[in-house]
């Protein structure tokens, strides 16, 4: 699924007026700011969803999660990380406990 999403974003980057290309042409600080902004919006949406558990608030929480994933994918592309590197790290983590992994950082 992540591979499919990254391919969609990469295709959008080819469009000269896309938001993706706008982000990639701006500096790294802009992208980081956007990621933190999306995290904050997820927190706000999550708080509303916890209070008013309805499909309307669930929908906005899902939208904010998508926004964060999008900006993280742009971050991956910006830094030229490969999916292989990310998958390799996920696989490495499946072989050890979370506590042990954090302790070894």
C-alpha cells in the first residue's frame, strides 16, 4: 500500500503546479513545519472524536491522518530514502521486542 501511495505522489510531482512540487522546491524547514502542523491537527481531531464518537469526527480524523502520511511520504522522497531501507528497518524490528529496540537506540 505504501508503495502505491508513494507512486501516486511521485506522479503528482511531475505536474509543475502540484502542491507536492511546491513543497519539494521549498526548504526542508517548510516540510518539517507541515509535518508538525499535521500532527497537531490529528491531536485536535482525535480529542473531538474521543468526545463525540460519530462518523463526522471520525472522517476528519482520517483526513488528518492522510495529510500526515502524505507529508511523511514527501519527506521520504525529499530525503531520497528507499522503501527497501524502510522495509528492512521494519523487518529488523519484528525480530526484537519494543523495549529492547528502544534500549538499543
